[in-house]
């Protein structure tokens, strides 16, 4: 098991952060670290994403920074250059997968066709719309080698149901790091969450 996978499993949670202002990255990580979570996925949906990952990588060595919503090799390269130690994709891109394998970067791709390429730790997105806990329970039969990171519709109301499944690596979600709280700098509330 790769070190990143061990860290994700130990955390049990993968906060998915949309960071619009890179200055919020380090205080956000401080709140997560204070709450006992030492992993984060910064989505590459904002102009500040690479800068946010770089700040986390350089200023918070205790945090394991990853980059999500990676859709292209260019984004993968930019994320890793910034300091991302793992990548997450919403679907499966053979080009991104090949680049990650060639550069020994842990990748957690979306479920679709990823098993055929040798990936066994997979993002399950959108989790609730794709059948949720029941679907993951059913997938555990034929795909016993696979572990999933359910993301999308996961929240405090159903978190424990997902985490109770043996094939769940950890749960991803923006509910732990709501963009409104990040933008407002309300990191004490994020720590409480």
C-alpha cells in the first residue's frame, strides 16, 4: 500500500477544498490539523489552486496535499510541480493515468474503467447519485480488490454509513471545508466541523 493511501485510510476523511484565495490555504490546513485531519484535496477549479497547493506543501509539512478535479496532463504536471503528492480525477483519463504511472504519482481516478488499468483505489463520484452505500456494498462482491473514496452527496448525515463499509478507503467531501467559511476566513468553524 502506498504511503499516501495509508495516510488517507488513517484520516478516514478527505476534505475537498475549493480555494479561491491562496492566502486561505495555510489557515485552512491549520484548522484541519487542529481537528486531527492531515490530508486535503485542493480542487483545480480556481486560478489560486496551484498557489494554494504550493503554500500548503512549503508551509505545512505535516499536511498531505493532493489535487483534485484533474482533467488533463497539463493540470497534473502543474499540480505536482506545486507540491501535490497525489491526484484525484472525477472520471478516468488514460493520458493522466499514464502520466501518473510514469512519474510514480499516486492517482485516485474515478471508477469508470479504471480497474482495467490496474488502479484499485478509486474515487466513487457522484456517490449518492450513483447508488450510495448500497452501490458500494454491491460493488464489494465482484470487485473485492477495489477500495473507494465516495465523494458527492456525502455529509454528516450519511458519513458513518459509508465509513462502516470495508471497501471504503476514506470519504471525500466539501462539507468539511465549505467554500463560504474558507472565503470568510472562519477557520475556527471549520475546525469544529
